C-alpha cells in the first residue's frame, strides 16, 4: 500500500521525500515499480473493465451487489468484497434512483382572465415577460429552477434555483429580472396559476411603477400583494 501511494504521488513530491516519510527504501520502491504485474493484478484489471461497463449501463445506479450479480451472470469468478474494493478504489459510487416526481400540494387560486391571450410578440423590450418553473433531477435529488423570459428578445432575464418548491423561488427570479433590466415603467408579467404557498395571486399581473418596486425588492422589504396589482 505504501509503494502504491508513492507511485500515485511521485509527480507531486520527490520519491526520496515520500520514501523517507513512509519509512521505505528507494531501491525497494523501484523494485516494486518494475516488477511484472501479478496474476491477481491482471485479473483486477479485467474485473475493473467489466465493473465499469455494468455500472455505466445502469446509469450509475448499481451498487456493488448488483454489479457483482452482473459479473457472475457473465461467468466471471469474484467475490462481493473484491467488487466493493475495486469500485471504491476507482471512485464508482452509485447514485440514488429517482423516487417519483415531486408532488404539488398547494391550493389553487381562482383563475383570472388571460391578458396575454397567446400574443407572444412584443415590439420593444420590457413590454411582456413570461415566467414558469420546472424541476431537474440531480445526483442530490430534485432541483427546482424558475425563469423569466422577455418575449421581445426571447432571452432569460431572471432565474433562480432552490432545493424546495416555494413562492420564494419564483419571487427571486422576478427580482433578478427587475434588477437586470433596470426600471421599466410598466409591463405584463404572465405566469401559470401557481399553487405554492404565498404566491396564490392571479396568473396575470400588470406590473406598474417598477422603479419604486425595484428599490424595495433589492432591499427585500416589499410584500407580494403590494408588489403586484392584478390587470383587468
């Protein structure tokens, strides 16, 4: 194990320093380095290739036991503990499978008139914004992403990411859009009918006097009902 450590780190520190620190001789290390691989080492190389193939074919979700069963089915002779060691040494760690789509437990608000009415064209920036959010599976679980798009340029002007599906997520995306786009006098903010707690407003919002709202948003002192006025 000490010789293997020296071999892995000899490009970082001099071999003489490593040998002295680990109390081994330089001649012994070089003899080990030039030694022909043992039969077990050669077999490990074959196993690692098969382990890697089984692991990747499972979309990196198989642990050592499932990989072991795959290798046994292919006729390879090996033990479970050996598979565990080789996977650990090669950094092959299973990620959790998806546990179903996230649940939306919020209450629906009353449906308001569709002010946008599928008119997805704008003659100038900051006239019409559309907003929505989605969820993305990652190795650490679901990640929720909210975005605000300006219909004039089709550019994302605000976005936010969180591990929870909350009203603060979509509010943060809107705050970024206001901060990045300056102080538009008025615009139509179109979003779907959100059910997250604290954001049960109309699906259509006419944003007015954003110069004042921007200053309040950046200071985090505004409330959502004060910020939005429902368009008619």
